């Protein structure tokens, strides 16, 4: 990313500032999200999570995560995780409601 900054003391001089975005691997992104890296890769493959930026490094394809993409995934995770714990929790709550009605 390149930003252009104009110095006020010398209006004719322009300073270019290069800002490198921190790239995070899928393994590190999974650690930050509290998931196993294969779970994160599976969610991306199935389409539950949007794929991050894809880079070609030599003959390999690498997912390069940014902080914004990790935060976006963190917001989506509670909506898509429907594991065994969540499923049985919903069943228990439904049974409680039925017993209260009787």
C-alpha cells in the first residue's frame, strides 16, 4: 500500500510512505480464532467462511490473512458453528420448553 504525504515546509516535495500489511498464515489465523487449522480450511472449502487473499508462491497456493479478514471471520463464526455441543444444547432447550408447557 502506498500513501502520498506532502510536506508543509516544502510544498514542492512529496514523500511516499510505504506501509506493509501484515500477512498471517492459515495456521496462525486458526490459532487466533480458536480453531484447528484443518477446521478453518474446511470452512473455507465448504463456503461457510469467505476465502482470504490467495497468493501464488512458486508452485504453491497460500491463503494470506489480514487482521480485517480475521475479525470478519470472528464475527461470522458464532453464526456458522453448528457442532455437536450446539445441536444438543438446542435439543435440551426444546425439551425444557415442552416440559414447562405440560
